[in-house]
């Protein structure tokens, strides 16, 4: 991947920091702190300076591969993406800045459920970092895609999408209106009412995974509690009630053997 010296970067093994190649070592004393310490003893692994490809180059190659690969090559690229972000958190910022989220959404929209599951794993890793979450907040298409996946027929995809939306709403109260905006966009294009994907899941009479129902109701409750004003709150409640939310809640609450976590969330809603 290294094509010239301009593509090079130097990374410190003990803390993952990248050195500024245009500054002297004495100017980067804080970054070098602890570098010469051998905490593992004389026989242990000593710290080193690692020659790497610059972050921007690595990210460009990664995104290019995702766009241009298919079949086994695409699966391999997506499978390794989560681990790549785990191994080097600095890649997350560069990936977001290089419109990597747009790439993930585009690839995910055309992929099957297995590939989508890999993408969701990578996206979950991205959202663990402040730069990554801020990138998602500024990229409404990612939130729209996550909501769309609630309507998937494949449980692992639905579960992970719901969990990531819960992380998104929990991160900041200001994210709740963004989720509503994303849901409105998706459902308007489909000619449906707000939260239709979630309500279809709740309204299924048989064979519904209780864990998914708990996630759905929890997401609804957390979104409602984070909305900034009463008008937004009652608009959302009215939309849910128009789709039979009250009857759904009564059905589950009145059923013997209903999961306790589900009962708790339904009680909170009521």
C-alpha cells in the first residue's frame, strides 16, 4: 500500500499516537512520555515506532475496496472492518470525514442480511467513539437506514439495528428529534405513518421475538422522554395511538405469562 514517503506515518506502539512528521521529537515530548519505559522487564516486548500507511491513505483504500468489491472479497472486507476500527481508533475520524458512512449505507442498502450484519457491527464500533457518534449525528442517512432495517425479516439484523438506535437516542436528548426526522422521511417515502416498522412488529400476533418487542417499546419510551416539547410528544403519541398502540399494550398486559421486561416497558408507556 505504501507508494511513496508521502504515504508514510509513524505510530508509537505503547499508546497508538501518530507522530507529526513535520515536528521534532523534542516538540512532541508529551506523546513520547513512557516510550522508553520497559514495564515488562528486560525480556519483555519493548516499545517501538511503527512505520504505517497514513490514515487518509488507508481509509481511501478501504472505502474504494468496499465500493468496488463483491462476493467473497466484499464479505472479507466487511468482516474485518469492525476489527480494523477496534485496532486503530484514529481511523474512525478519518473514515467519517471521508464520507465512509455514506459508503456503508450505500453498500448496506444493496447487500444481503449477512453483509448487513457485518456493516452493523462496524457501525456499532464507530458509534463507540465520540468522532464516530458525531459523524452519525450529522449523517441522517445512517439513522434512516437503521430504522429501515427494523423492517428486515432477519432477527440478528433487526436486533442490532434496534440496539444501535437505542445507543443513538441514549447518547444525547437532542438525538430524539433527529430519529423522528429520520423515521418521518422513511415512512413518508413508503406512504406509511410514523413508526410503521415498529408498529408492524408489535402488532404481529404470533411468533414475535419477545426480546425484539422489549427493544422496540424501550426505543419508543426513550424517544418520547427525550423529545424537547409537549407538541412533539403528543404528535408522536397520537401517531402511535392511531396505529393501535393502546390495544396492543392492553393485549400484552392482559396476557398471562407476558415477559416481565416487556410489561415494565408497556407500563412506562401507559
